C-alpha cells in the first residue's frame, strides 16, 4: 500500500517489512488508538524506524494511561486544537478556549493543560499545574505530559504531510 502526502512524496506503508508482532501493533494503533496510518507510514522509509517508534509510542502513550477515557480526551482535544491551528483560529490566550461540556474534573484539568500547552507551552500558569496536581500523582503527571507532547507532535507532523491525527 502506498499513500501520497499533501507534499506530493510517496510514503510506503511497509507493513510487509514488519514482524508479525509489530504488524499487529501497527494495526492496533491505527484502529483502537484511532491514529491515521498515514502518520505512522511516514516512518517506514528507514528499516526498523517504524518498529522502534511503535515500541516508543506504546510505552509512553498507550501504557501511560491507566484510564482509557483520559487518552480519548487527550486525542480528541489535540485533534480539535490541530483543526483550529490549521484554520489559523487558535486564540492567543488559552482561557479563550472553551472545553467540551460534561467533562469530569480530572478530564477538565487535562484539557486546560492541553489548551495552555498548544497556545504557549513555555507559559503555562501555576493554576493549570495546580489543578493537574489535584487529580494526578507526580508519576501520572509525568506520563500524561509526555503523552500529550507526543500526541501533539504527531498532530504537527500530520499537518505538515497532510494527514490528520485521527481517521
């Protein structure tokens, strides 16, 4: 299978070069993780790179969430913000972003962090971090922060090559 990105270069899926284990992981990430396989296919140009990324992603993102609803909140919010960024509609102040309705308190704290991270990752308020600390341990926070950064980075790569984060 071959995909063509918005930049016009060919991106081979290279599924056949993967071990059976990694092929199953790739399929799982593209279905249950809702990752567009086109983003993962951008890594297939170098032998072993896609396999190493699947291991990396699995440890830092998939395994980081003991509660799957939090991963869904992160992925959905990053996708929403990515659409705003591509449309040049992301406000200059994270407080202008309205979180979705019906979020649990821990989900809301996470969304507020994701919003602040997207607007200016160097200037996240103490209040946002305080709210996170009220819901997550230091270890959980570290895992969540890494996961948010990786998912956000994947969304940026997807924007460059014309592939959305989610299918």
